[in-house]
C-alpha cells in the first residue's frame, strides 16, 4: 500500500508533464511567435511570462519523476505545490497588463484538478537529514568569485558572475559582491548560488521595472531567483519605480531551500515576492506599502491571508504600538509581545483566533513548517528550531 500511495501521485504527475510539454507549452510558444509579428505588446509580454512559468513547471514536475534525484515526499509536496502557483502567476500576468479577455487554453481546470489530486495523494512524512562531512548531501562548499564595481575584480556586474556559474553543480558557487550600487536586473537559474555582500546599504542591487511600465509583476523584480539552494547575505535588493507604478518587486524568490540573512528589500507595492517553495529569512529589513510581502511560499511569520487556503500566523513576534488594535486582516496569534500584542480589541471574525496550545503552534516552527532542521544547518545561519 505504501508503494501504491507514492507511485499514484507520480503517475498523475507524469500525465501532467506529458500534457503540459506536448500541448500547453507548445501552444504558448506558437502563440508568442504569432504575437511577435502582429500582436499587442502587452499581450506578448503576458504570454512570454506564461511560457517561462510553464518551463519552470516542467522542471519541477521532472524533478518529482527523476529516478536519479534523491528526494523525500516532503520535497515532492513542495515542488508539486509550485506548479499550482505558476498557473496562478501566469493568469495574474494577464490581469496585470489588462489583457485578461484573452483565452488561455492551457489554463484548463483539468490541469488544476490533476495537480490538486496529486498534492492530496502525496502523503508527507518528515525524515531526518542525511549528512556527509558535516553538510547535508544536497550541498557542498566549492567555488568562489568576486564582483567589484570599481573594476578591481574580474567581474564588474553581478549578472556576469552569475552567468559564469555552472548550470548544475553539487557544490556551492560563492559570489562575493563588494560595496557599490549595481544597476541591473539579475536572474539566477543555477542551483546552489551564494551571494555575499559587504552589508545592508553597502552592496546594493537596484532596478526600476514595474507593472506600470508594462511588465508583469513576476518580471518586474530587480532580482529573480529560480535555482534551488540559493543563499544571500548582507545585500540590499531595491526597486525604485515608485508607488505610482503599482507592483514594483525588489526580489522574487522561486528557490527551494533558500536563505536570506541580514538582507534588505526596498520598494513600494509588492516589494518581496516570495513566489514559492521553502524560504527562510533572518534579520532582514523589508520596506514597502501595499502587500510588500506576498506570494505562495512557506516562509516567515509575517503576511496576510489572501485567496483560498491561505493562512497567516504571528508567533512570538514583537508588535509595535503602531499596530491597529483591531489587527489587519484574518490571522492567528501565539505568544506575541507588547506594546501592540494585546488581542483584547482584535476583530471578532470567526477566522481570527488566538492559539493557546503549544501543540497547535508547534506546527509552524522552523523544524516543522519548512523542515528547517534538514537543510538550514549547512548555511551557517542561526535559527531557533523548538517553540
């Protein structure tokens, strides 16, 4: 029975992969070719966004089917959930650019149902990590490169050092970015990249793409991280497009098992796009106005529930006095501290509740919520596992 439970989700995943590869992605690419000749530029941008998101979906589904990849059911659950996120992000791009009237044949309910069924059937069992030489088997220290704005190193822009990284590597590719302002849009697809700067406000990667400027939310990010196992430390990620340009993402993370330590994310609307998979943030500053932390990721305790099945939990958080006593929206709370932590005047909605049992709150600790004990130790980033 155990084998059947594991193989059935993978069989459905194989059906999905066949459908998306042979029909959905090909249709999108053909549509994009046609639009490049005679289409609406905003529609072209939205379709290009979808094609890239579907390529990511195929990559994630392939990982759940590859017999050469050593993964757990927890990993498969995370990767499968990203595929649903990509469907939503594809559709959202059309709404971002005001071309939602166009029909998306490959955004069918059948795909969504198959993905949902696969997630439901995949029984998650948490496993102990496998270590070798003090590191989890998924990452090993390896190469180092230097980036310097002043020309004192081989690379003067971050993208050049990123592009020089091997596309597949069992070791960590470390890029040290010296102090300076790097005005560029960076996309990281390779796995196990570590980006280290000289500190918040010293090493700054800056961009100004926006939905107001005709780009989808996903593509507006100054830095997009799609390769798994990414680590960033002591860097500022900034988008300067301004509040009037609507969604202006500073960083978009679609990297599974990624860590951001002592970093700053600066923007206005939708500053930090935690797109999907397991992320960990420690001692980071996040600036913005509307939805400045958003996405479908398993992440930090800060956020607001949005769309079906979403959940927000505030645990052992210092809530300042500027917090409205009624709270922001529906959320759960556990052992927060003053001066804004009193729940006496919170909203009376049924969906808001104060957790009183440690057994309930323990579901959201680092070890359980993002399986942090299995991969965070290798990053040398401090974290608290017990409640």
